[in-house]
C-alpha cells in the first residue's frame, strides 16, 4: 500500500462511505499504512505488514441449519512501525463494525483485504487491540492445485482447516505463517452438538437458550493455518502422554507419568468412532516414541479429530489436534501428522517456500517409525522413493508455483535429503540434529538456510555438495 497524505486519506474515506464499505470518518495521522501483503513468492498478498499479532480472541456462534457464522475477533498486536492504517486478511464475510482500542475505526474491504484506519495513529512499539464484528456464510478457499480448505459445512456441522490460506474464510487476521500468536477460541453451537478446537478446553456451559458454549485455549504460538474448528456429533476419549517435564529418555511412551503429563483428547464423529478408537488409543504411545527421537513434546495438549469421509480428502496437522478423514486415519498418516507437532507446528516455516521443512521431516518420521517398529529400514524407503520419477519434478526447496507446494518432491525428496544427511554425518550426529533442530527453533519460525547452517554447525562439516545435489539440484543423481 502506498503512503497517502492527509488529503488523499480523506478522499479515500469519502469514497468508501459512498460505496458503503467504510463506517467511520478518519482523523489526521502522520504514520504510514502497513503493507497489504508480505510478498510471499507463492501468496504475495497473504499476511500484512506493520504489526505483529500476539493473541487472537475469537468468539464464534454457528448455526448448521443455515450455515451462518457470527463472529467477533479481538486481535492484540504490537506495531512494528508508526501506523496510520493496517490490513487484515478476510474472505467473503461481512464486517459490521470495527474498533481499535475501543474507539470506532474506519473499515474498508477490497477483495480479501480488510483495512482498518484508527482515529489516531498507532506509534511504533505500541500494543493495540483491534476488534472486528462480522457475519455471513463462510465459503471454502480453492487453491491453485484444486484442493479446498477453510470453513466447510458437514452433515449437521462444520470443519475448519487452513493450510495454506483457508483460515481467512472464518476469521480476520495476519494469515501468513511468519506471524504466530496465542489463541482463545469460544464456540457456541446448538444443543446436542459438540465443538472442538486447538489446545485445552477451559470452559463449557449451556445458555438459557439451550446453546452450548465451549472455550479453547492455545497458550503456545500458533500459525493461523494450523487453527481448527470441528462442530458436530462426536464421541471422545482421553488419556495422557509424556510432556516436557517427563524423563529425558521419553519414558515408556504409554500413559505417561503424572509429572509433566500432557492431556490427550481425541474426538471422532459417531459413525467412525468405534472403528477409529483402537488407533486413537495409540496416540500416547506414538507421541512417547517420537519424544525419544525429537525431544520433549512441544505443546500443553494433544489429540486428534477423525471425520466421516465426504468433506475432507486429506489429513492436516492442525496444532495439538490433527484432523483426519476416516479413510486416511491409518498408522503411517497418524505418525506423519503427529511428527508435524515438532516439525511445522512448533518449528514453523518462515515462508511457504520452506514447506519441505514440514513435510520432509514428517515423511522421514514415517520412515524412522517403520525402521524402528516395523523392521523396514529407512534405506529401503529411500531407495523406493529414489526410483519414482514423480519425486524428481523439482527441487524440494524450490517448488515452481503455489500449485506445486504439496507435490511429491516436497515430501519424498525432502525425506531423501534427510536420509542423505544421516548417511553423510552418521547416526549419532544425525540424532543430535533431529533433537536439536526443534529445540533451537521451538515455537519460532525458520528458513531452509537456517536448517542447512544448523546441520553444518552441529556436524562440523561443509555440506554444500549434499545440498547442491539433493536439496537444490534439478536432476536425478546417477545412483541413490
């Protein structure tokens, strides 16, 4: 967004009022508007500049009969420049009011950009609170590869998943993975329905109208694409898993000790609850085994949501509570999505070009699990992946477009990079990297360059030849 002088800002306000998109006149300001987009090479308008979000408080009421969502988003952020205006990403829904620090603020819509212009500028370094009231029938977002995410209606409920840009279909925010925040999500639904989200449920109450309200708290920073909501008729189960304060060796991987135990809540839609129950029951064991390889589990809660088939056709690593369609709820996929809690959810890519750091690690976690518990050497999985031409379409660290972000090279060749690293530095050093990487960037963002530098630092080796061929190389090597 270009800088505007006071006259231009006033003219914009008048035009917006005439168009019905702005509800409050502006006062004089000296700051500059925050950027409308972070110029991510795959999603240049996703995210916004000029501020950093610390906390989202979302209050959502949903009517599954009409599909209507009524929401209030309270966003606490800190200005990273003098701000005369700032943007939020929001698709489709109608904004009825906005305030900044309790004072009505002008708001204007242009596509998926919601611009708020406070009466007074926000000085650099100041914390501020923006509140947006909105409503409508959310629509899914269709990506370049034809997949859908966002808020999706189900038979009698809804499911919300966000990777890579779907979260803007149900709440306004800074929807780029580089801006992580804590969340409190309050969900109000009709009597007889359950509502789940990320983190820990801190409250559940029934109103005079019979509607049920539940409050979910996520204390650790979360990228918005990892936020989820599931509404419907579910059966739940609870357990515990080893947490950050468990023994350094990860314990037995079973229910976990009382000290440092992490609550595990799983929910499955009733038609698939019985069939999914045995595998859901393995989650504490799998998390315990992964903690032995990757270090302590990074969050204060864990679990899974299993859906009946027909809405989603993919699983997703939504933070603390991955979402699975029943057809994809198998052990390998469960291992993959749980590994993402370390690789992708805690250590989150700084930009979408770094997605292989999520998917390569989670895929290699499958290989490691099969090697240790199913007697299938990782080298065997490596050779199988090496032989598949689809894995060589492009380098894992350089997908050619947004359409290719979730193609096989990001997953399988990404895992091959890690296996070649393991063979180059040896098992002892590789295990140190495997635990140290999620510890060094715990609850932070990281780039591919961060990882390659970290691996070289720990191994004390120049690994340029490995990166040049396996991570960045255009062609398939002559031999695996």
